[in-house]
C-alpha cells in the first residue's frame, strides 16, 4: 500500500506569545500531524486539527488543538490535507468558482438570470400568494391609516349634494354586488373634495374606494364614473395594494443584496434601479385593473368607450409625464389602445361566460 | 497556481525610521547600557488585496446569497472580512478574522426575524412599530458593547487575539444616557459625544497583554465640528444661490423644459453629493488620524498619514465608477479605498513585536455581530 505523507514548511504560533517559530510539518498515515521546530517535536491527532477554508491568495492557516496555529504558504499541501480529511468541501467548491474568470463570468450571467427571474416571477408570485392569504383585519387597519393621512393632507369633506352622492352610491353598490356575487359588505364608497389632487379615484386594500368631487364634475355621464369605479374595484379584487407593498419589500431586498457588500456608496446607487422596478410593477397593476374594468363594461354591453373617454379627460386635466420609465401609470395613449384592442378581441358572449365563472 | 510573494518585504526605505532598520530578527534588548534608550522601530501596514480577485469573491457571494434566499450571508460576510484582514500585513504577518459562519448564522436569523417583525407590526398598527423602535433604542448600547467585544475577540495577529475591555455600563453611559440628554442641550454636546464614542472604542481595545490608552481631548472634536460647520455653510450657499438665480431667470419655473429641469436637478444633486463626500471624508480622515495618534497599545504607538484630498478623490471616483458600471466596479472601489486607508497607518514600537503575550478572555456570543452587520453599524474603520 502506498505510504501517505504530506510535508510542508510553516510558521508556528503557540498562541501564548506573538513569537514566531519556523516549523517543518508532516501529516502521516497514522493520522498524526507532526511538527518539527528548532527545539521541539510535537504531534497532534489529525482529526482534531481544523483547516481554515481557502480564500483568494491569502496564506493557509491550520488551527491545532490547544489554541496554537500554523500558517503556511504551501497551498497545495494544505489542499491535499483538506481533501484527505474531507474538510471544507463546500467552501473549496466555492473557491474553485472564484478562481477562474470563466466560472465567475458564468456566475455573473447566472446572477443576472436569477435576478431577472426574481423580478419577473419570483417576487410577483410570492407577493400574490401572500396578499391573497392576508387577513382582512390587516387590510382594514392599513386602509384606515392611509385614509387618515390622506384626509389630513389632501382631502376635505365632499361638496356634492347628498342626492347625487346617494345616487352614485347605489349604482356603485349594485356594481360591486354584481362583480363579487356577494352582498356588499366589503366595498364602501367615500366622497371627498380634493383641490390639491384634482380629479382622481383611489382604491384602498380593504375595499374603500375614494372618489373626488373633481372627477365627478369632469365626467359627462354616470357611465364614465362607473367605468373608473370598476377599474378601482379591479385593484381591490386583485389585491394590488398589498401586492405592491410586498413586491416593494422584495425589490429592496434584492437590490440591497446586490449592493450589500459595499457600504455608503451603495445606497445612492441603489435608489434608481429600485424606483425603476417599482414603477414597472405599478404600471403592470394599472393595466390589470384596466382589463378588469374592460371585462365588466363589455359584460354590461357598454363597451370600453366610457373608460377611454374618461382617461382622455383625466390626461387633459393632469399633464402626462414625458417619460414612461419613471411613471407609475402607463401613458394614456397606450391605455386607450390596450382597451380598444381588448374590446376587439373579446366577444361579449365569451366575456359573459368568463365573468360568471369567476368566484 | 502561482505562489504569491510571502511574506511581503518590509522595505526599510519606506519605514521612515532615521535609525535605518531592517526586518528585525533580534529584538533590541529591553535593558541596555545606561543612557541608550531602545530605538523605536516603525512598521507600515501593507494591503495585498486585488480588485479583480475580490471581484470574483464578491460576485460569487452575491449569487450564492440570492440562490439561498439569504442563508449564505454569514458565510459571505465572513469571507469578505477574512479577505480584507488576511491581506493586511504587519511586519510580515497577516491579520486574521476568526469568526465561524455557523455561529453567526443564529444571531443573523434572530436579527432578520426582529427586523421583519418590526416592519409587519408597523403595517398592522403603528403603535407596535413605535414600541419596537423604543425597545431597539433601549438595547442599542448592549448591541454596540457586544459588537465591539465580538469584533475584537475574533480578530488576531500572530495568533494573539485582540480584546475589548470596555464594560456594558460604559456603553449605556455613552450610547443611552448621553444621547437622552442630547436634545435638551440643543445638540451642543454632539462633539463631546463623538469624543466619548471614540474613547469607548480606543481606550478599551487591547492586543494580548498590550493595554490601551487613549489621550484624545474633547477640544479637538469641538474644533473639528466648527470647521465642518463653516465648510458646510460656505459650500451650501452655492446651490442655494444657484437655485435662486435660476428661479429668477426662469420666472419661477414657468418657462422650464424637460431638459432644463433635468439639468437643474442634476446639478443640484451633484453639488449635494460633492458636499456629502467632502464632509464625510474630511471628518473621517481627521478623526482617524487623531484617534490613532492619540492611542497607545502598551508601548506601541501609531502614525497615520491619511490625506483629506486623496481620500475625497478616491471616494468621488469610486461613486461615479460604481454608478456608471451599474455596480460592477464596486469591488475595485472597495479594495482601492481599503488600500489607501490601511497603508496610511504605521506602527511604532520600542519593543519587539514578538513579545506580546495572550490573555484569556471569556466567551462571546455572536448576536451582536449579526446585529451590527445587519444595521451596518461600524466605527468607521
């Protein structure tokens, strides 16, 4: 049988003083690590020696039982020892990845792919899963707080006449019941006056939908208002509020992992990508809500025209952002085109069936 | 695999020692003839890390962290730390970071759970978030104490560990009571607090049996704060003036185009960034030099030749490199900065560095380290 022997030179530090001793080291068949220094010979059981994992070109270190240490440059010898003792298998693999540029570039490509997977699928799917299972009380608390803040900063009590509000509220309740197929316990319509915000409608996760007086005045007829409200109900039915919050957290996590090893400079460099990704998620939700509203409108035989007209009026009231990249809503032209092509592709009969099948 | 140069040469030309030393093999005797004091020997720190080497380690870390949903983080952190420690050489011997990732994992999981609980509680009812934040402030000094102890104990040179001699009470005095009093003194005590912070760290960091002494004075910190405040006032008036001038010329933004808005906002951001880098680099450099040169470890003294100008230059070019390379150049940036900072440090010792002796220290739990990593606490080094 071939005799197994690994030999190398090292520096020996006894751990009691900072003195250095040059040493010749042998690892023998009998499972011992034998140390020859200028004045002593020591041996230690191999299985009690702990070899520090390899890292770049840093010197190798072996911890001896009793607190002493060997430090050596002879990477080959230590690797042979490691292999024999079956230590650091995982991290040796990691080091092999780090050693060759080909592997690292492969890792880079893999990383880009993984990040893309996360952002396109991983995060949205996970967020969706969590959001649909969250307790209603959580949504109610969140929504109550948001409404409080909005009331303090943007809103004042509505100036619409009570009769008008009641009329709209009834139509809204009918629509909500028709969509959810349940008696309306979840949805509530709130009217507000919002001079700072202008014509707008907001959906809160718990089912509270806020309608501003300005939007009511902007609309030509009730169908346009209902179209917008259907869009908002789409936000709630698809849990966009919660999903947005969770997806945001996921994106922040990814970006901070990517830049995590570096400290202060990373926070500055990380803001832009985070905002870009979050805006993209938000636009996706708007499109989803538009599609939802379109389905309902077609089902009612109204077609998507009311929603298209309302979008046009709203874009006239607020200036459209010049670039879509940073914006949370797709550009109005795109939304109108999307609605038109959706309507053309969908036969009313088909939509009816889809609508009744949903629970 | 090619063998790296090891141990790296101590070139006496760079040591600056007038007596002209070479890597000492025989220590100057502690007791010499009457009238001949031992010659202090100067050693410079050397950093042998490379950007491209660290780049590979860094990106493999990131990939593995992503794939394992974050569980690889303790290993990634330990490898990163160990890379920077083991590439720092003093007198031909490297430093070592001895923490074991498995031990850190538990503390790390606790911190992640706590942070998640804080976020979720906040969404549920803000009062919970408030309570948790309050709890955090209460245990913050304990975390600092644990972190310093952990970082010291798991750092070693020539197999002699560092030790942190500070007491928990000291941490509470500086990081709780002093902070509590701060708003009532209109924040005038902030420079004093800075001095106390540095003192808590530097007067308590021992290497083996070499005991620390910190001789920094509060006056330095007041003067430093004053200088920084004056600098800020002088520089911040530029963007304010620029914004005022633009508003005047564009009649309050009425005649603005997308390009001009971007230019305006961009310039403003650049100036703010420049200011931020200037202030932080200036403070860091001055503070580091002062603290090191007013700390002694046994008989060992320190010199620091760090320059504000060079540090600012490095920091600014680093930031732009990172942004324009979409983060790919971040490892080079970190290595570059570390090299400059570490190699500005010199150690002066009248006794041979072989004569340090180890002192036993009690066990340390790594929760503090995980917390400090997660919250990115650092004493600026």
